C-alpha cells in the first residue's frame, strides 16, 4: 500500500492494486469498490444471459431468432416510438415487467426454497404467509436455469470407467489471457500478469509489422534501382527513376568523362559514322576542287 493521487478521482489517498494480490493499476479504495461493483454486477448478469441463450438453443431456437431477441432487448431500453420492439412476440404484455428485472437464482436453489416455504412445513399461524410465498416462488420457475454442470474430460468420456487421480496424466495449463478479472475490461485496468502478456504481444505484433515494412521497402528498392554497364569503360553503375543521387534510368555512361570520350571517338573514327554522313562530307569538300 502506498499514498498518492488516484488516477480515477484525482484525490490524494491511500493507493492499493486494483486486483489485490494479482496487482494492477493503483487506485483508492473508493474507486476500487466502485469498479468491482460495476464489473461484478455485469459479470453476474452476463452469466444469466449465457445460461438463457443456451437454454433457448436447446429448446429449438435458431441464430436468426437470437438476432430478433437482441432487437427486442434493445427495443426495451431505446423505445422512441412509444411501443416496444418485439419481432417474435415473446414479451406481449410483460414488456414493462422485464425492465430492471434481475434474477440471480438457479432452479435447484428455487426448488429448495419452495420446499422450505411450503405451508405443510409451517404451523397454522404462518399458513397464509407460507402459501403466499410459495405462490411467488412458483411464478419464478420460468425465469431460472439449472446450475452449470462440470463437463467430463476426454478420459472420462472415452476412457475407462474406473478412472482415478493416479491414472490421469497431469497437464500443465497455460495461464489464461486475459484472466477472468481482466477479460471484460480494457488493458489500462489489467493486472500485472495480463499487462506483461499484453505488452509482450504488442511488441511481437510491432515486430511483425516492421518486418513486413522492411520486406516491402526492399522490394520497392530492388524495382526502383538497377545496375547497368557503361558503354565506354565497361564499369557498372546504378540507375534510378530520376533522383539526383543516382543516374537516370536511360543513362548509357557512368560519368561525363566516359560520355565525352565516346562522343570524340564517334567524331574522329569515320568507320563509326553512318554512310550518309560520310557522303555529305565528301561532297562538301569536293565541290571547291571542281570549281577550280
């Protein structure tokens, strides 16, 4: 525990990790209580939704019906037409009764409560109260679901029926990322272990992206710059698409010296001059001799 300014409320107070022994960002006790209350309630309601969807699919529901149910659920809270959106007609006249309804009971717990509240288990002075309570509990039966059962392992499902702890092969499970406390929040509120794993994956993703960029740059560079052979001295030089650092792509000589040498060779060597140029030169020199 330390003291400082809380990043959520900007108040100077005692600071403790958000996730307790698992670490996390430092927050004041009030902000930690508020955060846990908000996310804990959301997680409990999320478990109820998951069980409801599983029960709906087991009863013959389809994915298209799930989309319609989602539309009905959002229509309850975003009712701007004066009437609730209910494509399947499941809500009927009970749409108002589902607003703010929070039921966190399992069918097993409800059955035990009905047994305890049954009028036969109470004296005559509490018969009316027990009867009224039992009726209210029975009305909750369509809204509760069985507690989730543990799924059998592959060895229990397909192996021998006489399995024991000694025959099972221990397997090391990789730590879950993000953990149950951090899965429904943002990386800013991760615990220490999840924060380290998140930063590691971010570095790996950045390294992969940098490798792709280097590969693309090398490919563009190979297509942009290429080597040519000087027609005068035979040396190799690099040409590009018009930059000032390298020769342009239609260059034939590596330097001005080689270009001038090739030009002088063409002028002085008559064998390299085209036939038409030699003929015109001979006519120009022969004309004055004929005039004499």
